[in-house]
C-alpha cells in the first residue's frame, strides 16, 4: 500500500496569519536570506492583514503576503515571500490574486524587486517610480546635525517626539502620503528605538523613526518639508546608534541621496514602485522621503 503523495501548493488553502505565526514568518525571511525581523513582523501582523500558505511538508510556511490598508483610497502590499523549496510553483500568483480579490476596488501599491516585477506587471500593476536602498556607517560632520538651514534661511531643530506631537505628525503624514495612516503612526513610539521630530518656529515640519532590523538600524518613515529637514533628522538619529544605517529613499530625492553618499552610505539595491487602480501614488511626493518599511508603503 502506497503512502499518499504530499499535497501540492495549488491544493492548499490560503489562510489569515496572526501573531502566532510570528516565528514561522521570521523563519521564512531567513530561508530567503533576509534578516529574521521578528520585531518588524510583530508590527505588520498587528497593524496589517497577513495571508499565508502552510508548507506541504509541515515545516512552517510555504509563502506569505501582507496588506496594509489606509482607508478606501489605498492598500499597500508587501512581504510576498515563497520558501526556496517551493519557488516557481504558482503560490506567489495565488496570494496576489487573493489580495486583489479581497481588496476589490481599493487601489494597490507596492515596491517590486527585479525578480517580482514581471509577475506584478502580468497582474496589471504599472511602474510609477523607483526607490534606492542605501546602507552603511554614517559619517558624522558636514551638512546636517541638530540644526540645519532651511530654504527660508531660518534654523530647523530636531528633538525626540513627545506624546502630544502625534496629531501634528498625523497631519503632516496625511499631506505626504495622501492617506490616513493613524493606526500605523500610533504604533511608532513602541516600535521605534527613537522617534524624532523637526520644528521651525514651533511648527512641526518633519518626523522620522529609527528601528532595529538584524544588525542594522533602519530610518523610516521619513517625512519632511524639504531635503534640509530630512538631512537634519537623519543626522540626529544616526548619532543615537552605533549600528550601520539603512534607508529606502524614493529616487526623485537626488539631493538627499547624494548627501547620504557623501556621509558614507552606499547603494544596496533598487526597487520599482508600482500601482494598481491609480496612475500615481497619492500625496505630496516632495515631502515623502522614505517608507517605514517597503511592506507598509
């Protein structure tokens, strides 16, 4: 009598993930050569909606995908991961179709790797921009610091965020991202090692967070009125850690990318920003410098 053959991925159900899946999600990241990032997964699974396919061999997850909804105007898609042993068996396409069906008329946005972009294009996504990931040891000195000259010539200062800054951060974020991300921003104080705001004449003109990812410290989100404010926030956050920095910057911000290169960071990878159902990302791209993570948009 023959033992039954293992079920294929196309036969296995897609299920909702929860915080009990934290370790299997981290294991899947490690399987693909990413940092385990249990800290990040904890945020994503609490603030977003995770989808997964259990591995036919009973060893964790075969594939994951995550959505982060910001009202009816936008849902970000990320963490589309497939275990190496189950690659090229259709699970990524299945998960994306599940997401698109679940979101129905809601516009979608994502950051695509070079490997993933053909799938997204085949599903109807269109490229609308690019992001450059830079990383390395930040070399202090030069432009930036606790104060920086703004285009108006006045001084911008940064300081640790306080509880009563949240509403001003949300207003600034709404302008930059064009969507209400209150449920995500409210989690930043607990998630971040450091949350910094920039002020000019008592008005909040930028904010940024610093959080741990493996052996690096990630700067994101980064929202600022202009490049000078962004530089001041990054420089002051960098001064609080001895870890190498990592940041994903929309490549329209050439001035900031050049400044980061001058301060020791180097290009690590590049992703394509893609949308479905809308011709461009909402919000003010001039103020939107970096996401919290690629998965959150």
